[in-house]
């Protein structure tokens, strides 16, 4: 890869972005990783860190200069569409040839949730930009279980959720990252395509509890909460009202909607996606 064939990664410190850097480093593929604070970055072989701010559109000329391909992701904010839109605008001016955008499952302008609405707006802007693109729409991340979820397993050996016995096709962020790296380094077969990315099968939280139990050699139990019980737990944690309502509506919808399972990960990578047992084994120390 020469100086003017640069892969630039926005969202390089996020759950998917940081895994992408590991894959690039292992493969010996050079890339440029964007961050707002160079003091907080982790060095990687073949990765050059560059400071950039999506809120400062004029600064993006230097950040994107020389890039032919871009991975576009940001953390959630109410200005997400504006921030990612800034990158798309400058990418078009700079002659970027392909953008891989990390989106989310269920995007719609009519969604009752803000995140899918904003991703819909960004996707539409990207599709109308004239830049070749690939959109990745993943389901829920397994790595989201490494926060408060893992704390209750450590302390109580219990999982608390308000989704009953419903199932969801969770995905390991390493699979998303590996797919993104494969596409951004070989975009020809994925031009102007949108992929739903999920795990290979839908699982319930009883299944998750069983996988973690096997990984840590202790019994973990799933406790199916009522909406009121879930609200009380979230209020006790100090979550804002908007977040509580969001989680409760999502939990309700999960019990109604049939889980979608996609073969895109296996189709693109030529191997099965990581399952919940694989994940639990790799992250066992988080739950012990």
C-alpha cells in the first residue's frame, strides 16, 4: 500500500474499531487510525494514529488526505448524523473511493428509537454521495455483556434481563471487525451492498447463562424480570429516565419480534461466526 492508498479508520477506539486494528496489525496491513486524543491510544504495528475531530469539518481535510478507503463509525450522540455526514462530505471532496459504514440492525426513518433513525439518515447521505459503499448492520454485541452484566455475574452468579424466554442473534464484535477488514481491503465484491450481521444462531439468556457457567465452571442463573423489577434495578443504578424507557421498550419488542439470523459473516469470511460458547470461553476472566 503506497502513501496515496490509505485506509482510514474512524471510531478506532470503539468496540469494533479497536478489533479492526488488531486484524490490520496481525496481517501487516497499514492503516491510519483516527482519535480525538493521541495521549490515550494503544500502539499497534502497521497502525499510524492521527488526531481528528468530526465536529470540526475543516480539520477533516488533513485527516482524510490521501485516503482511498474509510471505515466510518462513531459513538452514539444526538449529533451523530451531522458528525458522520461531515466525514462523508470531505471524503467526497478528497476522492475517497469506498466507505464501509458501521450502522445498526433495524434502521428506519420511522423507528421509535433515535439510534436507528440517525443511522438511516447517515446511510441515505452515504448512498446519495456517489461514493462506493458497504453498510454493515450488526445485531446486539456480545461484548456489551462485559459491563454491568458481568458485574452481577461476578457478585451474584446471576443475569438479570426483562426479555422473558425470547431469543436474539447476538454477534461477537470480532466477527464484525473481521468482516469490515475483509471488505475494506477487498471491496470489489461488496460495492453498494448492505449486510445484516448476526451470530449463527439465536440464543436466550438461559443459553448465555449456560455458556458462561461452562466457561467459569460455576453455575450462572438467568433471572427473568418483570418490567417493574427491571425499572427498579435501573433506577437504583442511577440511569436517566430516557435510558430506562429505551431499555424497557427494547425488551418488550425483543419478546414480540422473531430473531433474524444472517449467514453474511460465514459467507464473507468463509468460516462460521463465533458462538456464545466461544465468546464465554475467551472472556471467562471477565465473569469469574
